[in-house]
């Protein structure tokens, strides 16, 4: 640990010229189309970027400033990454869509990592939100009125803090979840932060990293020195759920193909099947998904270490339903409280889940089907 504390920090170069306080006009689309970062279909390119002043003192902040200038993206300086105003849009739907086109670059000041059960011991949030427009996402409510994408530039400070957590918990292994509040792979081509984090945990005997993604830009991470310490997980669902509710995300086939690339690179591999939904023909759709996954991964068997699965049924809260219907007024999500069971949580709060009999049938069917196709797999939990 002493070596980690003494490792040299990246020093910022000369600070860029001060950013304007107001946004200029949006750049013409032709300015963006020829940029190499724009070529991959699912690479996120924001329409506007806001910077905290302090973020400009970090190398990553300056890197993103330079990229914005290369792309011709409008930029603005703001006092806090927690307060972003002036986004276009009149309705909740329009404001949500514009927020998703906005990247905010800031400094993470609170370096206390919350717990992250059942996925990991602690959260390790490199960023928040993602470019996807998934109607059911729990971030609809946890991010509230701040669904814009936000990345943190003080990655070295966060890694130093993770080292302290690992040291404190020794000799036990400490696990961190880097995708608890967003999808870091979706902005990796802009930040490089995930690569740096993976290599850091690759050097930690007692540290492990986990993250999940719906996106497919895995190429920058395939040569990272992960040493088997990062479990790379993909979020999958039936074709119908992806088509109807996971807007602006890669299709299932592309996610599975990316998972095969990751497995060939030696990463421990996992899948989150979520949210599992009941609708006419749902059983056949999920079994078809598992068959598709088995076929793609067949040439890489046996997977070492064994693949993991996490199964999560669809749930919603009263507040989530209200926000979802404001942002997606034509949503076809099944949020009929009369068909659900209310499950109490902390402080008297709770959520609507499937009735016990439905949930048990779901768990039994899917767990059995997965273990038939992947006998060495571990189904970590169903919730």
C-alpha cells in the first residue's frame, strides 16, 4: 500500500483559456460526422458540455476540453456539477431528452463509498447516468431532476481512497461496483477512466472490481492488465423488452458479441438478466435469449472463472411510475399496482414487485434453464 500512496500523480499542463459562461450556438452536425470518435454507432457524443472550474485543473478535465474543441462542441463553465440550469425543453419528456445530450465534468468531493449490496461491498462511481433511455431504469428516480451524464476527473484521488478501503479490510477481499449509478463503458472513449481503474484493481491482491453495461465499445479495455480482478458483466433482456423499453441502446445480439470479445480477453464474465418482465410468451422469449447466449459463447467453453448470472424481476415505486409517465407519456410498461405485491423497504418505503407465486415460478424456470445451458455457472441471486 505504501507504494500506491507514493505513486506519482499526473500533473496538469497549462490551464486552458477560461470557458464561456454561456453556451454558444449548437455546432452544425457536419462538424461532428467526420470525427473518429463519432464513427462507432454506439459511441456517445454530447451536444453540450459543462465544466466545473476546479475540473479544469485536472489532466482529464483538460483532455475533455481539448476533445470538445476538436469536435466543436459548445462548452460552459458552471459553479457546481450538482446544479445545471438552462437546458432546452418545455415538457418533462423534452427536458429529459436534452439532459441525456448533456455531459457535465466535475470533481467528486465526497470520497466515502456507500455500500452496494448484493452486487459488491462498495460503490465506486466514476460517473452517473448513461446515454440510454430505458423507461424502467431506477436512475429515473435516484437521479431525480439530474439525468444528465456526469463524469468525475479526480480518478487518482478516488483510487487512493479505494486503496485505503482495501487496506482496512485486509486480509479479506474487498469488491467495488463501478456501475451502480451509471454506465461507465458508455463514456470510456471520452475519459479512459475505466481502463485506468481496471489496471489499478489488476494490481491489487485484495481488491476486485465489477461493472455492468448495455453498451458494446469494449475494444479499449481488451488489452488492459486486469489479471482476472475485474468481472465484466452485460445487461441482457428479451428482444421484446429491449425493443419496447431500452431505447438508444445496442441490440441484444451486439451485446452478446461484445461479451464474447471480453471472454476471449480473459475477463471473468457475468450477465444481469433484468428487469425480468411477465407478458404473453415471456417464457419462450427468455429461453430463446439463453439459447442465443449459449451459442455465441460455445467456442469459448469452458469459461474460466465460471460465468455468473444475476436475476432481477421488474419492480417500480409510486414515485418512479409518476416520473416515468411524465418522461414517457406513451409508455407501455406494466405498472398496474393491482397485479403486484407491495414489498416494504427501509423507513416504511417500498416497491411493487410480482406476487410471490409469479416470482417463484420466474426464478425456478430461469435458474433451471441457465444451469442446463451453463452447468458450471453461478446464479448469484434472484431478487
